[in-house]
C-alpha cells in the first residue's frame, strides 16, 4: 500500500473549500470549510462571497488536511486541483494555491475535472471503479449521465439537464415553500412524512420522442409552484409534506429510470451515483430497488463524499499519477466551463504556455454564475 | 536577505527578486484577464534569471490592493502559500504605496495623488505627502466626485491617465512594479516598520442582493 501514490487534492469550484489527502484508493483526510451559511440569506451561492471565503480558508484547510492525514507535504507525489467547471473566481483561488503549493514543494500539478472527480471519489468507498462505469451526477450545479471507460482519459457525456440542475429544483421548491436554503436536506426530511403519490407531478423529458438521457426540471418546478399557488389562492392549507414527497418522487423517478435505461442500453452492470443530491435518502433507496430489479450493482459513496470535497480531487489525482498521465503546466487556467470530456488538463511540456482556447462548446451543465464578471 | 515581491492588484502581473541591495530580476506583464495563468511562470522566470531556487527566499512581499478582487486574490493566495510551505514571513503592502514609491524614483517629490483603475467608472486612489507618506486610507470613488480633492497636484497610475479631465497633471508610472514594491519593503524592514497582513483591501461589498419576495408563476 505504501507505494501507492500519495496525493493532496484542492476543491474550490463552488462554496466549499475542500482539501483531501489520499493514498491510492485510501482516504487519509477530508478537510472542509464551507461558506454555505453566508449564502443562505441570498437564497443561492454568491460568487464573490464564495471567493472571499475560499481565500480566507485556503491555507488553514491545507494545513488541517495534512495534519489529519498524518503525512508530511514533502512525501506527496502530486498536488491535484479542480481546474473546472465551476465559478471562475472561486476556482482561481484553488488553482493559484495548488500551483504555489506544488511549485514550492517541487511536486507535479494535476488540474482535474470536477465531474470526473465526483465519479472517482467512489474508489475511496468501494475500491477501484469497474471499467466502464456508468455515473449519474446530480447536484445544485450539475445533472449528468456519464459513461466512463477510463476515468483518467475517457469520460463520455450521454445526457445532461437542458435547464435546471436537480439540486437547483430542490432549492427553488424549498423557496416556494419558504423552507430556506439549501433546499435538499429539508425537503428530504419533510418528504419522509408525506405521501409521494399524493400529487402526480410531471416527469420531464420522459415521452417516447424525448432525448433518452437528457433531463429537464424547469417544467416540474413550475408545475409544483402553480399547484401550491392554486391552493393558496383557494385559501386552503398547503400540505407541505405531501408536496415535498410528491415533488421529490418526480425528480428521483426520472433520474433513476434514465440511469437504469442507460446501463441497459450500454450493457453496463455498475451504476455510480454522486453529487450533492446523491445524499437524498429517497434517491438512494429507489436507485437500490431499481438496480436490484435490473441486476445492476449500485455504488453510492457516503453523503460526505457525495457533496463537493477535496478527497474526490485527490482520488482522481492519485489515479492520474498511477496511470502516468502528464502533469499540468504552471500556466494552468481555471476554466469555468471545462468540458466533461477533459478529465484533466495535461500540460504541453513547454515551460511557458500556450494560449488557452475557449472555443469549445459550452453546455448548460455547469454551475450557473449569478454574474459573469467580478468587476470590482 | 532575498525577497520575492508579487502584485496582482492591477492589470499588471509583476514579480521581482530583491536581495536587500538591489533588484536581481523582475517580470512585468500587463493583461487584466490572465493573472492566474501568468503569475507562476513569472515567478519561475525571475528565479531562473537570478539562478536561484524558491527555497532561498527569506521573505515574501505582496501587494494587498486595493484592486479588482479576482486578480488580487491570485497574488495573495500565492504569497501566503509560498510563505507557509517555506516557513518564512509574508509582508503585505498597499499597492498604491508601491506606485507612490515608483513615482518618487521617477522624480516626483510631492504632494501628489496615486490612482488605479477600479473599473465601473471609478478609481482606487490615495493622496501622498511624499513618495513614502500616504495621507489617510485608500478609497474608491468616481473621478468627478474627487476632482476638488486631487486638483492642483500631479497624479500617477493608470486611473489618473484614464481620466485626464479630473487628473489634469497625470504622469508615469502608469503600472505597478514589484521591483518598487520590493525596494519599499527593504526600506521598511530596515526601519523596523510594520507591514499589513496578506489579506485584500476590500473597499467594496460583494454585489449580492437578498432576493425579493417570491415571484408568482401563475398568470394573473
Ligand atoms: Zn459538484
């Protein structure tokens, strides 16, 4: 075990400053500083607030992770960092810290993809990923179905949300119900006491002519809001628990149905679920039920590894080292719309970089910034 | 003594090495959108030019702004991380003080104004009695609103050059120089003066709005 790569990973794509340390597929430390409370009153993540919090937390969180892991920075085999996708200003704090850290220690730097990291983290929980792995990633920033024949070099997008991310829908419905931010945990809790069949909310993009693996939660969100408003306008009490359970059922029904179908269509017998929404208890139980029926092995990491964290970045970094993938250059950029098809950002090997191309297509499946520029 | 100075609070990405006697190497690039990409290669370049390694440093000097925050944070997190790994001190200096010191080296005695571009039609600015003495704290304002307070004295920095109708005697230097920042730090260290912590001078609040009441979706 001792000869497996020892890697420190830094994650700052949204509102969590995460630093993890792993050796191969063994988790040694997972330190987190979150600014979620600072965003709560704004009803969503405010990029500048997140960036400020990352800067304050960055160095102390690195120190804490190393201490927790009980390893010396000098023994690291590499430093991995989320290069994208995510909030531009937030990513930049982590990327700059990772570069300085790697440079000062004389270690290779690996700029890695946030989405691939969400998949790779399961190696820390259930051992090496089968190849290929089917992955369903669901959070406030992303909702994607990905097929990963090789998590370090070959990740293929099968489908993604065409409008809101699944986690965003939870936040918005929580807001309509005046339950606060973030919405996921509170809706999960209330739904346990409600009837998921009480109201038949629409299942987006499930018609025979719809894209088989894409998702849409915007229509569902509007339908739920209208249903609630109709009750309020009629002067009736809104059955919050039944609404939460029925809404949640509509989301997880579509997510699991499409994920199982993708597994069957592609002949893949392993399904991995990651991202913050993977902490949802109903998603976990329904996915287990349907996987069992279909003879598919379900892999879902514990909730703390599903939400954004540094360990997942370290896990992917360790895999990069193990498979001899090229390190990134010192001019590595933070790329807010890094395509999911780039599991990492390999360097060109030239000391002083190349112009970075932003010509690739920007899909909808990355964190939505409230303001594009931090023009202060 | 071997100091590495970095400043990313303005469109300039500027890095210098100073051994206490003189500037050994420096790198100056102006590109407001690429601080993140340019800084580390610049550090690597000045060290290579001086034939030194990072672990030879005895201290880090960093401009703490004021300046556009996204770029500013690149220099600060880089400086703090280096300092932590190397176990050496990091000395924060007001970015405008570096420009004032450079103005002094260019022959301006004082009093004068330093102004940098704060975007949104505003400037970050401060008045100086002489190149080493700032009057009060830096501020962010619309040029027209401070016209009376900066009238009658020379002004340096890109913020001054951008608004000649207010800064009628605008001059070079236009951009921040880490070499000047390092020289100023050497003087202050010798004089036993205090430095600022390596945290940004945020002169504006985040542009975050608490959402208005929930918007009804049902057509009225
Ligand atoms: Zn995520």
